[in-house]
């Protein structure tokens, strides 16, 4: 009896010991999983950076292609004899296209150093500059000293005439969107009062396209989230290249 008791106790101790041994690999596996996840973080960051570099390289290629098209346009225009029929683009339109090409290259360079901390400041600054530039051209083209602003709704608390969110990022975003929308709507109204033909009609169409594009950019920001910083920044630059391609094509078509 005494021997059986000793054997039973020994068996129980062995079972407990085996149970304890089985619990160790679970903890070890958990630690290993955490370590593997931590080890993969640099890999994910490197892959994200590689994707960004690929997208930036594509932008460089697109701008280089637009520059070649613009150079071809200038060469064809210079070779055309004086008095050749054609509506001819205005000098202001050609200057705007050349300026846009310089600006889009700078935008790509800025995108290379854009990150989650500085993206909104750069995004807001770029759009504000674009609105200021287009507004100046609209004033010049429409011969108005100031672009008329649409009436605001006085029954909302924000001075911009639109309700805003109280969350820090969203409130800044909403106020910026509201302020820019007022100015863009005013530009669109000013251009709507202009009648033009020939080369001025081409410049008017280009201005309309620039104003409409700004409106689209601002509307996209209405639902922007801070974590979308790369997609928003990338899309803004790609859209800039899209508009530049169309402007060069419009130049070439006008001067045929």
C-alpha cells in the first residue's frame, strides 16, 4: 500500500512536470511571434519606401515626356513661316505652361521629402499657392481688380460660412476647404462672365480647366484622413502632371 502511494505521488509529480514543460513552448512561441513581427517592421518600411521611389520615378518620366512634347511644339512653331494660318496661343498661355513645368518638377522634389509629419503643411501650402496663382490670372484675364465672393451663410458659427469639425486635424481641414471653396467659386463666376474667341478662347478654356481642377482637389480634401497622407500627396502631384499634359496638347492643337 505504501509503495502504491509512493508510485501514485511520483506519477502525479511526473504529470505535473510534463504539464509544466508543455506550457513553456507556448510562451516561447508567443515571444518568437512578437520578435518576428518586430523584425518584419523594417522590411515593411523598406518595401513602402521602394514603392514610393517607383511612383516618383514614374512621375519623373511623365514630366520628361511632357517637356519633350513642349520642346517639339516650340520647334514646330519656330519653323512655321510668318503669316501661316492658325489661331496661335497667347504668350500668357505659353508662359503659364512653362511656369507649370518648373513648378511640377519642384512638386516632385518636395514629395521626395514629404512624410507623415509635414505632409499637411506642404499640402495646404501647395494648394494655397496654386489658388493664388490662378486667381491672379483670372483677375488679369477678366480685367477685374478683385474676384467677387459668393454670399456666405451667416447661420453657421465658422467665419468661412461653413460648419467645421471640432477635431484638431479635421477642423483645420474643414476650414481650409471652406475658405478655398469660396475663392474657387468666385473665380468660376468671374470667368463665366468673360466672352472670348480665337487665342483668348484657348486661354479662357485653360483657365477654366485650372479652376475646375482646383475645385476637384479641394473637394477631395473634404473626407481626407491624416493616415492617407501619401495617397493624397501623390495624387495632387499626379493630377498636376495630368493638367500639364492637357495644357501642352491644347497649345499644340491651337497653333496648328
